[in-house]
C-alpha cells in the first residue's frame, strides 16, 4: 500500500510538472507567439539535446488581428539522428508536449531574432489584411513563422487571410520577421 501511494505521488509530480500552467515570457503580450516561448524552449530541451525551433503557428481557431491566438504550436527538429519533429503547444492552461513525427523537409532552423506575432499582424493589417477583411467580413486569419531553406534562408511570418464564404478567395502576406519588409501573394 505504501508503495502504491508513493507511486501515485511520483506520477502526479511527473505528469503534473509537464502540463502545469506557466507564466508569461518577459515583455510578451498575453497569448502572442512569444508569450510562453521560454517555457516551450525549456520543455523542448527536456525532450532532447539539440532540438531547434523550425515553426511557430497559431492553433486551428486562427489568429486575431492583434496577433493573439487561443493556442500556439511550436515545431522543433532533432539535429541528430534519427531526424524527427517534436510538436509542443501553449495556451492559457500551460505548455505541453504534443507529438513526434517525421522530419519536415525544406524548413530551416529559426536562429535569428524575430519579432512577435502582434507586430507581424500589425504589418499584415496595414499591407492588405484590413482591406481583405473589409471586403470579406467572414474570414479567418492564419499565421505561421518559418524559414524556408531556399531561395532565401530568412525567417518570415506567413499571414494568410481566407474567406469562409468562398474558399478560393484569400491573400497571403509574407512579412520578413526581422525587418518587417512585406511580400504579398
């Protein structure tokens, strides 16, 4: 019986620590991509040495015009063999490991300083996003930070506005994540 109680306490500590609520990252507005990034980095570090960030993206509910989202997903790639991608997520409830999958081809490691999702959305809104929303009042906004290996290995925020009335109507605004330069597709 005593062993069972100790095992239960150990399980609570083990599982409770990996799924507990954590506080915000320094100076990041609540529910932005950087809000809990320090905690996600820490958790990723506990899953393997050498995991490197390759993607940050909002959850399925989309991102708001102020750069906040109910959930952010983070992909880290193992730089040692076997190559794999580790997914983590952060929301109001905390930070947690999600899953491990195949390595993502064509994605570079994000190792440069990048600005937060609130800044990315502000730039996207000024460069066609607001106009798209006016013309398509029923829309969803998706945002992802990534670095393509070619043609230019730089981190970009890929902000996409989709009409929910007509799936063929969309605009993608690519924002250089360090300079703010905009490329609209």
